[in-house]
C-alpha cells in the first residue's frame, strides 16, 4: 500500500511539474516560444526531392524560415511585435543569425513518401537577444551617478513578482511600476550583458525553482495591470524604503522572477 501511494504521489508531482512547464510554452506563428527558457522551436519539412540529402537541405531551409517567422511574431512588449521594431538591416541580420545558431534536436525523420522532417530550436540569449531588445541601462546610469547609500543589511539577492491571476501577454520587455506609476524595474535598469544573457525577467510558475533570485529574496505581489495596459503594478510594502547601491546592483543583473499562469492562453 505504501509503495502504491508513493508511486501515485510521485506521478502527481511529475504531472504538476510537466503541466507547469507547459504553461510557459506558447504557440507563436509557425513555431513555439518557451518563455521559461527563452527559446523558440519549429518543425522543418523538406518534400521528397532527387535524394535524401536534397530533402534534408529543404527541411533545414524550411526550419530557418519558420524560426524567423516565429521570432518576428514574438511580443516585444504588450502592444508591439518584434517585426514592428526591426529595420531591414536588422531583419537580414536576424535571419543570418538564425541560420547559423539554430540547433537540430534529433536525427531527421523520413516519411514513407520520402519527405524529411526535423525538430529544431533556437535559444534567444546572446546575439539574438541583443538584436531583439531595445536599448538598456538608461535608468541604471542615472541612478549610478547619484551616489546611492550603501546598506548591506538591507540588501536583497533578488525579487519574486507574483503576477499569477493577471491577464497579460508574456513579452520580452516587461516593466514593473509601483502604485504611484513610477517604474521600479525594467530594461532601463539593466546592464546590457545581463539582459542579453538572462532576459529582463525569468518567467516562472508556482512550481518552478527560484535559484535565480538567491536566498535573501523579496516577494512582491502584483496588484493589477496599469492604465497604460502594459506595466505591472506591484505592492512595494516589502521593499526597503530607500534604494541602495547593493540593491541597484542586484536589479542591474536581472535577478528578478515573474510568476505567471498566462503563457499558453
């Protein structure tokens, strides 16, 4: 009986983990976006040609095209898609990056008719993220020049923002404001290298691990979506009353997790 209960509990935990991960996977254009890992994926298809090599080549071309279209249809912010912000030169660079950096997930599959199918993915962090994200660091530079006070005892290692229950589209450039509408976190707070490597926030669910924010974290409850329809309004009751140099450094390194349940809706 104990063995049976242990098996059932194990299956429930596994199901909960898998379901939580699926929440963050969203259908976008011809592919999918995994917001928890910042990677896009697609299936490339090459119709039967003169040889297996030929159909594989076509499948790779199709995969690059689908990944490109998926990237263009990502939400940059809550109103704008990526394709609405990139100029012709940037679009060309994006397609080139995708063709060089996409990964084949498994061996090619061949149908009885001779067509080829391949599963591919493209991690966004790095050069692709640098291309997609708008300029960063403006607020960080402004605050760094103010000689903020040092208060190690009030330092936190990261923020968890619980936005579960709020209906908002997941996007690459979220902005967090206090109840007065003042921005307390966003891309303008980040060092560029950290934004490119980690994204502005880590999207997570209630079942995720929270290693990104360390052990001395601050929990903030999201209250609503702001009147601009984009920004997330949070309670700041748990935050120190004054921004310190230590906490600015933490924020500049993207040590922020955003809990959501909206990914696949």
